[in-house]
């Protein structure tokens, strides 16, 4: 049963990939029909690596994360495979996945205020993770929690630990959630829009904190975000999603300096940049993402794409343009420059 | 927390005063006095009786006299049961009403919370639809319909339990308690189901699941308390419902509780008795509401840490 | 304060989405289109709820029988059939539901009682609606001190043992059907007032109301033109859920012998009669009890269905 128990933690040496997602599909049954939120998605992560999945809201990035954790809403279903050190998470029973959650894969969410239980003290909410997975005594667990809270820069944790979430600011709540996720030193931390709900100044603190912790604990992070600023400082690889599909995936530098998909390029142009003072232009992407209920045939981005041509009425396949750089576009991106 | 409690308590007094005032004046403007039914009384005796009960004084004076009495917890003599004071009648009836009411309250709370939770966990399942269908029955069928039917089947046809009367004996309590508890159970079950479903959809439950806690632990540790809050708030109205129901139940099962006295008193224009019961139950509801507020605040950190 | 919020949370939530959508539509100045699609959507959802549709059908059937029935049956409600006293239901004698202690046909009596019960239900609900909507809209619209005082009063009223007051009223002023209407209507307005107040408070904060205020509309114009139309959803749900409550209260009073008086009757009064003779004449209990229960059951189901239909929370 406890194949993922902490005694067998050093699974990284087995040589298997940390996470391998194959042909992942997430489908929601709604009153108006089936909605395919994620469509045939493939990607993989090496141990210690940080992958950022980037896209607009509704692109399926959050559903990808939830599918991996088996936390989809009741009307959602995940198909395909998501292998964690070789074992398919999607096929696990409730007991098996609960051994993985919190211990090997932790997750932090977008809105820290609603993600903490308002009726329990911070202490109770943190202790239960260690008591559940490490069978620690209350006393030992408490020491570990205090240590962890210090790591995420919560001042006066001895006192703070007895407080309720509403007594914390939003940024502190997110720190608590990060600390909570790292308590068992998971191999993978899934962070779903960890900075979106926060004030800009606080966003920076959280970004810095995550960078520090990543170095310190050597945790792999699957970062779900639409904020390319977060990606730049944190990610090793970037995967861009559009309408439930991969459109481009490459090492972070390639994405930033040599984007090949028109959508990626448009995303980059849409980011306001402080280093270009003066007559810089921000270019929002015209139009809206397509309705997932009835996707048009062909490339889903073609209505908003400046470079679309006849061939785009057919769906382009994903191809590897250069090693490590996958692209779903008939063009190879040279025209973008 | 102390501050909050005192503030809530402070509100109980104007409420109680209003209750007493309305009851007092409503009764006094009523046409017909308590001794009208005894037609053969000579006028001088009638006058003496009125004087004895201060019915000849100006209304305002009577009102303040009555307030003074109430402050000493004295509801005065009963007009109808000549040898009894209202206090004695209440003291006699209350233990009976209380035991049935408390049992019914306990039963409906545990059963309602249990059924509601089960239905929520099996949302839109056969079990859920079945349980909620039953709950709807419990709400829709008045207890004065259920009680006679139960008596007809269980007592008259099968002869398992007594059809009424009162002794301190569980056999006499089963049917009254069940009929009294039924609608409240149904309400609580529906309330609990709704709030549990809502809580289970909240973000912090997703966090709890992401920690690897078992579904049972998630519900027990994380979902139960917030889901119970609406049920706790309902306990005040639930008590009022129970008391109202007890009037009917005590009549049907011939139970000598306060409800029976009240109905008798109302029919006979027994002013002091009726007012005594209204004020007594009113005070009970107010007190209970106060306790419910305290429990609610205690369960909800966002209130008690203010 | 917090308790009151919780209590009305269900219904508040029920139309939060609805009014939100309306507000959006009005802000875009396309009220008709969005309004229609909202109601159409609600109707669609209601029709998909089989329990509610079935209940609605059954209710209409009962309504028709109760209204038309007494004219079609050969017996008068107060006619005594001396040959058939306490007679059980029988096709041969023409008394399909049997007769009572004085030989009156129970079928006619049951329908007659239904007329009164339903009438009380509708009229008293309207009374409570008028009081509740006015009170709640005023409190919610003016807000601040006015709202605080008004809601405090509601809180105080909530703590009263109302049924006892109604009983007192009946005793004091005699057993009079008009009084039953008023008494029941007057105690049921509290819920409505709370719900309407909550709705009004949130509507007041919407852009289109703020725009109307900025354009110099008077409070009265805003309440009538903008607030009340948007309360329709809650009000409809509330009405369907209040009618059964009112019927229940009336039958409760009648059961205690305090409601309608002979020769008039209601379902509650009939159940009371039936309960007294149930050992020898169980049909006297069962028929009115079944009619009463089915009506209440259906009303509650329709109310529930309407609330679900108008509540877009679980629409994805």
C-alpha cells in the first residue's frame, strides 16, 4: 500500500521521470454538452526542474494541475496518463492518491484567503499534514511547523501559529500555504497562480520566497500562471497552452528570446515592461479565446492570429522544431522577428 | 467574546418587555372579562372579584402592577383554576413539556445532521433523493395529521404503545417525541444537506484534500463545523416550532404539559394563566436564542475574535 | 446580525446570480434580451425538474377539483343524509369519501375545506408579501441608521412566540376568518422583509442604480423602477414557499378549534373532526389529511424547484 511512503523517498535515483503527462484530457459534463478543457496534452518534468504552464484563463492550465492531483470537480473526468515516478496518478484509488497528496506532491492555490480553513487555527491546519503523513507527535510536529514558518518569514511564529487565517494578511496567508505545502518536503510542488490574488508588492515577495525555497529544498515546481514575470525568475521550461492544447513548449530562454508561436509572441508583447520607459507600447491580444463548447475546426488561435493563412483551417500537429522545442504551428517562427 | 455576549444579552430585555406589553394590552382590550361566563354572579360579588384581582384599577396602573409582579417572578393566581397560582401550574406542566421537548430536540438535531450529511455526500444519488423526499414529507405533513395516524396504526390497530395519557415512562413518550421531532428533523436535514454541499465546494476543502487527508477526516475536521453553523442558527426558530408543536401534541396525546394548560386557559379567558405561559415561553425562547448566539460565536472565530 | 444573514442566506443566494446578470444587462442597456433569456433559462430548468413539474400538475388538478367540484357533486356541503350517518366510503350510496357524524358528504366537505385552506393560503401570503416587501425595500434602500433600527425590530419580532399571539388574537377577538388572514399574514412578513432587504442592499450597489441616482432619480422612482422588478425572482420563490406555511398555520388553528367555524370548514378543521372519530370512522381523518398533505407536499416541491431554477449557482 505505502509504495510512496517516506522510507522509499529517494525515488529520484530510480531514473524514472518525476512527472510524465501523456495524452491528458480533461472533460466536463455540462448541461450544454461536453466541454474539453484539456486536449491531448503531453509534457514531462525531470526531478529538480521547474516547469511553467502559461496561458489565458480558460486555457486549461489550472484543470491540468487539478487533474494531476485528482482534484477535479465532480462533473470532470481526466483521461490519459499522468505518471509520477512511473505510477499513473489518474488510476490510483482514493487511499493511494492520499498517500501522494501532501507527502510527495503538494499544491498551493490561487486565492490564499479562501484556501485556508477560516474555522481552524493555522497551527491545527499545519499540524495535521505532519501527523497524517509522518505520524509525528504533536510536539515534534509543532517544532517542525514553527521552523517552517520561520523559513517563509512569518514573524513571531510562536504567537502567530495560534491565530486564525483572517488575522493574517493575504501575503502571509500565501506564505503559510507555501510552508504547509513544503512541510513534508514533497518532490513536486504544484503552484496554481500563486501570486494572482495578491497585491503587486506582495507578489514580488512571494516570487522571491519561492525562488529561495526552490534552491533550498531542491523541490520541483509545476507553476501554473498567466504572469510571465513570475515565469522569468523561476521556471526552467515553459509550456504555453491555448484552448486546452499545447501550442509551444521550450526552455525558458528560448521562449523569451526566440518565441516561435504567434500566440507566445503576442503574450510576450502584452506584458507591460518597466525597463522600456518612454514610448513603449503594450499590445493586448485582440479578440477573445474561443468557446470550448464548440471549437472551430483547425488552429483555435487563427481568428486572432496576424499570420494566419489558408492552411490554418487544418489543425497543425505538434512538432519538435529544434531539440527541446515543441511547436503547434505551420510556421516555424522565423517570420516573427 | 464577553463583550459580544453582553451585547446580545442586552437585547433580550427590550424584547421581553415588548412581549409582556403586547400580551398585556392585547388581553385587556379583549371584550368580555374572565368572570362573564359565570352569569349568575350577583353584581356585588362580581365587583369584589374584580377588586380582588385589581381589575377595577386604571389600565396603566394594572400594567405596572403586573410588571412589578413579573420582576418577582410572580405570575399571580389563575382565574380559572381557583386554588392554583400560575406559577404552580407552570411548575407542574413544565417538567412534562420539557422532557418531551428536550428529547425531541436532541433526536431531531442528531438525526437531522446525520441525514443531511449523508444526503450531501451522495448528492443527486438515489439515497439523496430518497432521504430528501422523506424530509419533504416531514415538512409537509403537519404533526396533527401524523399523530392521529400513528395512534391509529401503532396504538389502536397494533396495540404496541399507549395512545395517550401520561406517566413517567418511556412508553408514553415514544409517539409524542417522534411526532414532535419529525418536522424539525426534516428541516435540519434539508438545511444541513444544503450547507454541507456548499461547504464541500469551498476552496479550503480542496486544500484539505490536497493535503492527503481521507475524505472522512476532511468532513469531520474541516467541513463539519462550518456546515453546522446554519443549523445552529436554526435552533432558535426550531425551539419556537417545538413549543408550538407541543401545544398540538399535548392535546392529541392528552399530556398534562404547559401546552394543554395554555389551550384550556385560552378557551376560558384565563388571563393570568395565558399571559404567564406566553411570557414564560417567550422568555425561554429569548434565553435560548441568547445561548444559540453564544454557541454560534464560539464556533465562528470571525465573530469571537472581534 | 450574523444569524440573520445566515438564515436568509439560502434565498439571498438564490437570486444573487440572477440579479447580477440582470444588472449587467441593464448596464449594457439591453435589458429585454438578457431578461428574457434569464426567465427562459429558469423555465427550462424548472421543466427539467420532474418532481416539480409533476407537483405543479397535481396542484393544478387539486385547484380545479376544489373550485369546480362542489358544483358537480349532487350533495350540498351542509345537507344531512339521514340514511347515511357515519357511513364508510361507498360507490352505491354516492358518498365516495363516506359521511360524517351528521351525515354530511365528506367529499363535498373536503373540497369545501380545500377552498378555505387555499384561499387563506393565497390571501394571507399576499398580506405578508405587501408588508414584507415594503418594509424590506425601505430598510435596504435607505440603509444606515434606518436599516439598523428596522432590522432590530425584525430581530425582536423574531424572538416572539408568535403562534401564541395568534392564538391569543383568536381568543380575544373571536374566531373570524378575516382575522385569520390578517393574523397569519402579519406574522409571516418577517422572512420576506429580511430577504427583500438583503436583495435591495446588493441591488443598490449595482452600477445601473448608481447611474440612476447620479441622474437625479428620486428614491421612490428607483425603488419602483429598478429595485422591485429585480426582486421578482425571490418574491415568486417566497410566495410558493409561504403558501404552504400559511395553510399549515391555518389548519393548526382550525385543529385547535380556533380557526374557521362551522358550518364553514377547512382541511385542518376536518382533520380535527376526523381525529376525534378515527377509531370508528377512519375515513373522516384520512381523506382530508391526504388532501392537505399532498397539497403541502406539492407546494413545497414547486417552491424548491423554482428556487433551484432561479438559482444559477450550479450552472456551469
